[in-house]
C-alpha cells in the first residue's frame, strides 16, 4: 500500500468502522461497552471539572464569561484525555470480540484462541495500552511545561500513534504477533499508521462521539488491516504467477 493511499485509508478507517457496525447491525456488541463508556465519560468529566475548577477559580472570578468558556473547554479536553487513558482496560475484551466478529463477517473465519486465554490476553494488552496513553499524557504535559503550547502537539502526536497501536492491536494479536512485531507492522505501514492515528483523534474530538469511538475505531482498524492483508496476498500471488 502506497504511503498516501494508506494515509487516506487509515484516516477514514475509524469512520468506516462506525458505518460498518451500523450496516451489519452489530449494535449488540456495543451495548455493554457503551454503558461502561458512558459511566467512564461521566466520571472522567467530573474529575476534570473538579480539578480545573479549582485551578481556574481566580480566572473565573476575574472574568466570568471568558473564564467559564475556558473552563468548559479544558474540562472537555481533560475528560477526553482521561477517558482515552482508562478505556482500554474496560473495553479491551469487548472491542476484541467486535473486531473478531468483523473479521468473520468479512473473511468467513478468524484466527481463534481459547476464550479464557483470549480474554486474559485482551485484558493484559488493555493494561499495556493504558500505560502507553499515560506515557503520552506525561510527555505532553512535560513538553508543554518546557516549551509552551507547541509542546502539547508532541503529546497529541504520541497519543495518536498509540491510538494506531490500540486499534491495529486486535487483528495483529489474533495472529500471535509480539510487541516488537506489532510496532514493526506499524513502521512498515507508516501511511496507514499516521492516517489512522489522525482519524481516530478527530473521531474522539467530535462532541459526545468519544463514547462510541473505541469500538468504531477497533472495527475500522480491522477492516483496514484486512484490506491491506488482501492486497499483500494478491501481490504475492501475482509475483508467483510471473515467476511461473
């Protein structure tokens, strides 16, 4: 897959995942995750509101209108960041099941692992992803403190990269790829990785969409991976025919 083609396909993948879930009527796979995500979103926004209200109390007192507008904005952004950092732990198993179902619908089958082993692996990977998001948050805060507003872009970029790992982890894990091999795949498919990270970031920033963004993004990443795998198999088959 060429870089720019991968960039476009990757950017559209999270939105494509949402459309696929709707068209295939896979809503039952979103029921429990949606309930958990709404509860997590409320908790994250409440925590962010409490923190920023205390931090910005003087600003709100001096300039009520602008202060409250700024408070709402930073509360929303802070809530989304907390949500992104914690949701892999709660949603990993459910997103993994949705990703597997998408692959079965597209291919007719999917690599299978025993239920408890698969569930345990999904939870372990969810903890790892949460750690990666926390690292992105810490790096972003450190860069912001050191360089000002421009530093926060570094944290956002790192978070988008981890989103790409998060989404593509589901189909890659079913193929028993290790941590290093997964990052190797992302590096070899740089356009897809960057595009998907950008698309997932945009989806999370759509008002209220972040509660459905994780399953939509997981479904979209699975579709993008299967498309890329099919192209690779066709290239191998074409090369074999030429040699023959």
